[in-house]
């Protein structure tokens, strides 16, 4: 990817994540503003905080690209590496339910509500991974699902640990949207960069012999 398209990926992810987080926060925290100045102040603050969440998403995304390359190098087989990722996905989904229930549930609480974040993340992850597979190749499904579930959960951990519903929802929404956007736009930007490089080579004069 050339530098211009990398900058486009960075800022588009940043802005999309910030806007989504701001809107989500304004809906969930509507009791915090009663007039236009308070609304604007909260919107600006939520936009800034959501920018931070979006940056966390981008760091996790590029970290996974590196880990993915290491995984392919270590296991020397995309099928074996995908099998390892599926095991990790299952383990993370289990922990997302059981560990939160064992940590935050009070005596007599049902475990059912603790399945909601895991099921939503799994459902959205499957949809995004399917789209990624359709637009690229079959081998992209498991890595995309891994990113949407495992990497998102790791990025999400600070507010999951705090267990505040509003912030769990705001940060989770930003991370899921940002990671999905990066997954689905990356191959398009790579293709665009390749075309731009090819066109540039055609326009360059032949080197002197």
C-alpha cells in the first residue's frame, strides 16, 4: 500500500469510529445534556474519546497483520494456522461469557445476559468474515473472524473490566465498526495502490541504457 492510501485508511477509520462513538454516546447519555451548549460540549468530548478508541482499533489491526505473518511462518500452513485461530476464538468467546459472569454476577443472577456481548460479536464477526471471503478468497474467512472476535475483545478489555454498560457499549461499537471498516477496505486500497504503481511505471520514461 502506498503512503497516500495508508493515510486515507488511517483518517477514514479515525473519523468513522469517532462519529459512530459520538452518536452512540449521545443516545446512551441523553440525560447529561439539557440544552444546546451542553449537547455540543458532550458531543465534542465523545468525539475525542471515540478517536482514542479508534486509534486503539488501528493499533490492534496492524498488530494482528504482523502476528498473522508470524503465524503463517511458524505453522507453515494456512490450514494449520487457521485451526489454531479457531481454537483461540472459541476460548475467547467462552471467557467473554464465563469470566465476566464469575467476576460481576451476584448470587442468583442468570448467566443469560452475559451471553449477549459474545453472541453479538460472533454474529457480526461471521457476517464481516463472510463478506471479506466473498470479496477476496476462502482463506480470508478465519483471519477476519479472528480479528473481529479475538482482537476486538483484547482491545475492549479495559472497559469490559470496568463493567460500565454505557462505556462497554460505546467502546465496543467503535471497535467493531472500526475493525470491520479496516478489514473490508484494506484489500480495495491494496488493489488501488497496485494500479497506481502500475500506471506510474507506464508513465515513467524508459531509463537510459
